[in-house]
C-alpha cells in the first residue's frame, strides 16, 4: 500500500484513504479493486468523480464535501457523503445505496437505473432527470425540472418541488409532501392508493426518513405525449 | 363580347399556340406534396437518411496527381500505408485500425439485430471498428465486433457501467450532423418488446430522446464528465467526442480542451434513423465546409494528429475518403453507405418499395420499421431477410474497395501513407467549394476568402 492508505486494526474493515496524499485515481483504484470491506475517504476537498464506478459491495464513507459525479454509476456499493455533493451525484446508479448528509447539486441521481439515493438536505435542479428505475428520497426541497423525462423508479420529496416537476415524464412515480411550484408538461396529480402508501412507507423506511405517507401527494404521467398527435402540438 | 372572352384562360378559341405549362421552381412537386401532407396530418415529416438536396461536396474537389514536379508511387508495388491509431493522447489502449474507414454509430432499435451483426462482421474483416448507438450495447453486438465504440448519449438509454468497461472506446455524443441540437427519435412501430426493455420505455410509444446531456452543460462540465468516464474505465480506453458540424472550429477546440482523445465531426449530409425533414435539410453545414476549420483548431492547439479527427456525412467511395484525409482528417466513418452495402434500397425489392409508395434509391421511411431489405426494422420476418454473414461479406468487400481506391489516389499523388495527402494535392471545381475547402479554384491560385 502506498502512502495515504492506512488500514486500521480490523485490516480491510476500515481502511482510510487520504486525498491529501493520494490522487483521485489512486483512491478510486483502491476502492474499485476491493471485493468488500469498509473505507473512509479523508479530505475529499470537493474533488470530482470520487468513489465512482464501484461494482462490489464495499462501504465508503466520504468525510467532507464531494465534487461532481460522486459515486457515479454505482453498483452494489454503499457510499455516504458526510457533507454536500456536487453535480451528478450517483448519476446512472445501477444498484447499491448513495447517501448525502447535506445538500446535493444539480442532476442528482440522473438516469439512475436502480439502487437508492438518499439526500438528507435539498437537491438542486433536475434531480432524477431521465431516471430509469432508481429510487431517490430527498429530505428537503428539489429544484426546477426535477424528474424531467423520468422513465421509471420513484422520487420522494419531503419538502417542496420547484417549477416544471416531471416535465415529459414517462412511467416514474413522484411523491411530494410540500408544495409543487408548477407541474411540467404531461405531469398530473394522481390518486394515492393503498399500494402507493405501502410503497412510500417502504421507501421512507429504507431512506431512514421520518414522515407520514398520508401527507404526500402523488404525481405521474398523463400519457398524452406518448404518441405524436396534432392536438397536442401546443404541449411540445 | 366576342367568342374568345368565354373561352377558358389559356385556351384561345382561335387556334393560337398555347404556352407550355410552367411549374414553379420554388413551389415544385415535392414542395406542393409536402404542403398537402402537412395540411392533411398536422404533423411534421419525419424520415431517415441524410440531406437530399445538392450541397457542395467532395465531388467538387479534384486531385492533381503527380507529374514532373512530383513523382508517383507504383501501384500494387510500393507500399502505401492505411493504418491509423486512434486515442493515444490519454488512453492506455488506443485503437489500431487497418483502414481509416470506421462504421458510424447506429443503434440496435433503429437497425435489426441481423444488420448490427453484419456491420460487426464486415468491420472485423476489414480491421476497423463499429459503434453502438442510442439504446445501449447488445451482447450480440459485442460478440460480433472486435473493436466496438460505446456511445454515451443524452438519453443514456441502456447505459450500463459493465458495458462501458467492455467497450474498446467511448464516444460522448454531443450531436449528429443530421440534427445538430436535436435528440434521438424512434417511433412506436420500432419500439418492440426488446427495444422497449433496453430503453426502459413503454412498448409502442413514440420515443423522443433528450437533446442535452442530463448531467453536464458546457465544456467545463464536459471535462469533468470525461474525467469520471476515465476513472470508471481506469484510463484504459480512448474517449471520443462526436459533434454535428455547425461551428467546427470552436466545437473541436472545446472538445480538445475537455480532454477528448478523438473528435468525430459529422456533416449535414450525415444519415439518421429518424429525424424531422426540416432539421435534416436546414440545420448544420456540409462536411466539406467543416473539415478545414476543425483541422485549424487542432493545429492552433498543437493537437493535429495527436487528437484524431474522424469525419463523416455523405462518404461514398475511396475518393471521398482521400479528399477528407487530404483536408486533414485522420479517419472517416460511414453510416448510410454501409447500410447500402448490406442491401439497403436494393432494386431487388422494387415491388415492395412501390407498395410503400416509394422506389429503390428513394426509400427513407426508416422510422416506420417496414424496411423490405430487413435492415432498418424490428419486424422479425423482415429482419430475417438479411443474412448477416453474406451481408457482412458485402460490407467487407466494399470497405476493401474503398481502401484500394484511397491507396490508388494516394500513390498517384506520390504518398507512401494515406495520411501524407494534403490540401496542396487538391483543387476545386467551383468557387463555393474552393472557399469551403480552402483550396484553389482549378487552374488558378485563387482561394476565395484567403487570397483576395
Ligand atoms: C440508421 C441510422 C442510425 C443512426 N443512429 C445513430 C445513433 O444512435 N447515434 C449517433 O450518434 N448517430 C447515429 N446515426 C448517425 C451516424 O452515426 C453517422 O453520423 C452518419 O450516418 C454519417 O453519415 P452517412 O450516413 O452519410 O455516412 C445514425 C445513422 C443512421 C443512418
């Protein structure tokens, strides 16, 4: 092991990777090649692409702020950012869990195919854009154009949603507890049935968030834009 | 009132000669039919293929060849290299191609599985690469292509880190020549069960993909995005950036700044699987006009031949390839021509083209999925018409012919490698092409815009 990688007494169980001495490449190589175990990423300093491309069930604790694309394309790993995260947090996540204790910038969970993204604070614009199966739970608010073209998966917002929520949405489900500034094109409020309350209860529990599912409203696609029609021209 | 006033206009009753009916040059038959079509349906026209109008193109350039002042190489005897290495700027394992002609990105979805397989087989035989497309990588495609470039598109349909790590190169698609500024399109007829699942979409819907990437905007973000892709793939494979030709100088410069190993520049003649006709015919610039500014950007940054320039859009034969290389490109890619080599628009299906209201050579309703040749379709019965082995063989033959033609021209110009072709080997036939390609009008030393 090179300088900056220090294993604790439990061997692989809690390896510290210090980004004041390691490059992002070295830290990522260590994380990407590990088959399991727990890691601490020290002094992340807002660096980009931290803990991205992980494919094994490792657990990574990032102790500070992360830059763009933190935990990008995650598979199976559990990554927690103890701080804020920049643009594209857990973009295209496939599986596993990515958590942020603070806020996340734009495009959090963008295009995610699976797994769980939990943001304790607020998420900025385009949270869950083009999501394809990921579950995203946001403790605070989400910015404009969230769930734009969202295809599948669930977005849960405990706070408010900015304008144009769910614009051009496909089959993703959106649950918002607070106010929605404005729904996007083809996104409508939908009935909250028992199955949705169960789903929401489970999502909140997995995210570790305290909230009553009954306080949420559900939004989804009106499916008016699924086929080109002249009468919908005004909506394009 | 005399007799004549009651006769219909243009039909004088006194035997005077009639004038020939004149159709308007601007309101021509096609234009009129398009107005009637739009009026009847309320929808814009969508089609496949590239720009069909006449545009300044490689045909407007000629090679000078060798004579007293320069001597040629012996055909078939003296070596004329055609190999090209793509992506050595940052990647540990750049691509080594035997011919500078690559197969452009065309998705499974827009093309049948058989067509994708045939492209892989043909490219393998020629020692070149193929490219995935909107919709992700199929296992068959990976299996049948020795060198496979994986596209990262705005839609991110089917984007999967496992596939990313299986790719031999990654192409970040910013735009396409047929529609710079537009997203993908795949209509319901082609969203069958497998395509729908790969794209996480409901079956049978009219899909309109995003035109902007979901997690970056602008060159500074793109640089960070490329950094992430390199981290995920361990800095192993080259990363290309594909742009539609519109502002080639700046787009190429920014692609270099963003860290690209190669830039793919697609002119407005470039084919598409499905795009609005108005987009295909009116947005972007011809590839002829785009190569010199792109090369200039690379030269200004000291990156010509370091960052490879791959150009496309209407490449049909070895002469087109030679001209693109002489203007400074490192390689070309082909879409439409490769499909034709497989069997697209073949007159053998004329009866069926007629039934579809078209004719062989004009068939461009690739978005409808009813391709008689079984190429741009997801219909199992039609797709079964294409034998991937035989079609792959045809593509390999065609690539071999283009490469030989390219060498023939290079030798005639006295070059021992096709990359030694240069603008000085060319002249232009028209003032427009002279200005666009930056080479003199034949018989003069006049380059409009440069030498007065
Ligand atoms: C059927 C078809 C499908 C295409 N699909 C894609 C695609 O998924 N992604 C992309 O970047 N370009 C796509 N293109 C554009 C080609 O990659 C390429 O830019 C173009 O075909 C080059 O011009 P040419 O057809 O004149 O050779 C497609 C083109 C065709 C003909």
